């Protein structure tokens, strides 16, 4: 679940011609494993691209002309450096999934996206905004053209490059309103995408999301046809923990020229963690839940990104760290000729901050087992996660890891079941050098809670917590 820090929306394209296929021939007795035909990236290659494309991702967005989100409206112009950082983020995530990281910025799309960001900032976050009475029609028309053909993002904070943060949010896409389709992710990973544009605008409103970004993603100008069967996120082989966390959905994007339309009732996913052989089997019988710590499964055949998608998430991972390895097998698929097919691969997580090292043997005891490098995060929630447990005896327990706010002090303002109810108490916590903390508050005496988490004077999270709940929130 993503609470009121950011909101994203994705637009479903018109139905694609040729997505309904006849199943020809007889089915094979055994499924044939199919390779993606896309490259498996090495740790070294990924680390190099991280340095190239993501090292400056937290720099503040700048403009060569400031936009105005009230009359007289001005679209504004985002600086080249800010646009290049956003482009780098999009290319990095495509590169991770085995696609070429060769998207380019388009001047016309940047201009269109900038108008879209201003238009969407005048009201609610929607692909079809209403025209403000004082906005010129030609200005609105260009902005509306943007909002109807782009990914949209909104945030309470303008910290860092909001366009980069929007790309990270689109690739996450695992909040309750987006996980069933992963539309934003699939548009960014579209095999037809070549040209993109970004827009950024802000409005003066402290009570609602005030910062907006648009990303034009429905371009189909890539020349030639990509020879691939499917692409994965996270991808097979090495994959950085910095680009994934435990509450995110896994996905396989299937080429509709290769695969018949998959069936939610037939597809099944098996995941095995190598370290302890823990096994998850996910399919149509997996209970549907928006809780980010619970399992999820869906097959989506809508037209996002011009592919089908198998979407899944194992439950109760609690943490994800360098060295974790998972073997994934997707069955119940069919090729266009009707023959059975399956996808099998292994994903091995590593950290670009803590590169893999050779196992270390104690020179004083050469017969001892090699020791794995200690990254120091084995017993904590994955970065960006916070767990809220409200027990039957009215005790609130909170723990989390928010590396962005390391060494800072938070305040928790605790209210009754609705935000308007009487303030019960305020608790403060100090995060350690790794951004970790824990808090226990007993004897609260009400069935449900409303919590305001104040991380700085102008930025607050709103968190509802029901009695007997145990929920993990993602803070991106």
C-alpha cells in the first residue's frame, strides 16, 4: 500500500490489433522451456551503469524557465541536466531488464510533458483533467494531450529530482491501485519505446500533493522489431537490491507475437529461495490482498507496453539482501501454435554499494568454512519499509529502515480512528546511522488508530492502523 506521499496513474492504451490468436495444432505433453533471448547483465556491468546513470539521481530539479501553475500560466522549461538524470533512470531500469538503455529525449515531447505537468497540477491527478476557466485553450489542449498519453506522478515533497523519483515509482508500481496491471512499469519496458519526454511543476498547497511529474511513454518510433520472447523484472542473473524491495511485485512481460494470451486460471509460479529452500507456489487460488507483505498473483493481458504480464509477489520475505538467490518457474503458458511453454530462471541479488567479494577463509584456521561478507542488514526490514503492528491489547509496535532519513528524529502523532479525533499522544524516535529504528507504545485504549508521521516541518505521512493489524508500508 502506498499512502499519501505519492500517487501515480497509468493509462490503458486502445486494444491492440492482433492480440487474440487462434490456438493451432496439438499441445505437447511436456512444456518447452523458453529463453528470453535478452542478455543477462553482470554485476560489473550493472554497477558501471549505476554510476553512469543513477549516481546523480538525488540532485535537485532545476529549470531554465520556471513554470507557473496559476494565471498567467507558463509551461516553463526543465534544465537539460535534470532531464538527462530522468532519462538516465529510465535507461537504467530498461538495461536491468535486458533491454537496450538507449531511450532519447525528444524536444517536442518534453514541451508537451511540461504543459501536462502544469495542467495536472491545477486539480486532481487524472489523465483527463478539467480545463481551468482562466487557462487558454491552446495551452490546455497541449497539456491534456500529454496527460492522456503519459505516466503521471505526484508527491508531497520536492526533495531531489522529482522526475527521477517518478521513474522509480513507476518501476515499483506495487501499491494497491497499480499492482494488478503494473501499467507504468510495462510502458517504460515497452519494446517499441524510443523517445520520451518529462515535465515537472509544483503548486502552493501544503495539505495535498504539491509536486507533479509527467513522462511521455506511448512512443512507438523504435526502428526494427526486437527479437525477444519475454523480459523480466527483476531480471535473471545479477540484480541490484537498490532497485528492488520485498513489497514490490515481480513480473514477466510476454511478447504477444510469441505467446498466446495467458490464462489467469492456468498460469502458476513457483519460487524457491536457495538459502533455505523455502518455496512459494502462486496462482489463481492465491488470496487477493493489497497488503504489501502478503502474496500476490495476477495475469494481465491489457495493452500496457504492448505485452502480456504475469505478476507475482512472495509473502513474508521480511528482508531482501545481497546474496539472496531465487529460482523462479512459470508454467501454464502456451505459444501461439498451442504448444505448452514455461519460463525458468534464477535471480541473484547483490548490492552496488557492497560489491560481491570472494569468500574469506580464516588464515589461522584454514579448515574452517568460508565466511560470507557481512552487509549489516540481515535482521532488519528492507530499505524504505516500515512495519506497523497494533495488537489486541492496544499496543502499537513500529519498526523500519528508512536510509534516506538516517540519524534524523521522527515524531509520531497518534490519534483515534479518524484524523479529527482527539490527539492521544506524540512519540519521537531517533533513526540510527543506517536509518533503522523501533518503537513500542502500550495502552493506547482505542480500537483503531490514525497516525501522522512527521519527517520534516513540511512533510507528513498519514497512516491508518486497524486493531489486530500487522501491515508493512513502503515509503518511496
